[in-house]
């Protein structure tokens, strides 16, 4: 868990320690088990991320290891976030403290849900991910830095080029990923539109 502020505005870089989670096809039910979907808000999900995996590993899961507490960069493998399209999965990662995910590939809906929260999902080849994971595991206290222009990550003075879809990258760089903030910035336009709508002005349909 972390006190790192939630993403806001333009996102040009992410810095912080890393946590490595090895394995392909880690689905959203493993990220946040279905029994936690009953929540009214997302607030408590961070404590339950990977709940079943962590329980089985008795404190040895990467998210429980003391050296990874406060980590902000998650490094995974292939097809991360597959399975059901639950928005709770990236919400749980966000509330645990993850601010960027680097992997070989991501499930499409998970990728989009992360983007909507301001969490960049960046990619590299299988060989590069393996090297990146090994470097991160060898230096768990080192700080990583991800930049989005050009897309790259640096750990312990070593650098790897990453890739990211141009549209997603531009939305992050321009702050356009944050639909709620964009909406709030148009308050006057919203009020003007509401004033023109009959059903917003006490309009009652004739019988």
C-alpha cells in the first residue's frame, strides 16, 4: 500500500521502485478475486489485490515482500490482465500503489481500463522483459524511471526501450486520459447546455 497521489493531468514519466510478477496469462480474477466485487466503492481494493495468491504464498508473494512495499512500477509477462473485463483489477493495482505496468503484452480491456486511470501499460519483447525483470529483482531498492517521450525505462543505470500505442501515449502526455477532469473543465458549457434543455428546466410533457 502507498500514499502516492493518484494520477492527474499530463503524465510524462513515472518513477519509483519496482515489483516483478512473473508468469503468463495472469487474469483479472487473480488480480482481484470475484468476492471483492461486491464493494460499493473501490477504496478498500488495494489491500485485497492478489488476495488468493498472497494467501497461498504465506508472505512470500512479491506484493507482500518488505522490499517491494511502496513500489510503483509493476513488471509482468505475457497477456497480463486477461479474463473478465472487471474494472476492479486496475483499480486494485492503483490503490495498492502501482502507477505503471511494463510487460510483453496486455489484455485489451485491461489495457483500456488502466489508461482510463492514468496507468501507462508499456511493452517490450519477451527477451527484454526477462532481462528487465532480472535487473529489477537484482536491485529491488533501486528506483526505476519510465519516460513516455521517447518511451523507455531506466533501472540502476541500465536503460531499455519500450513501446506504447501512439494514441494511448498522446492521451497520457496531453492529459486527455482523464475524462472526468476534462468534463469538469467545461462546467460553463455544461451549464449552458442544461439551460437549453426543457427537461432540465421543469419541463412536463403534456398528456
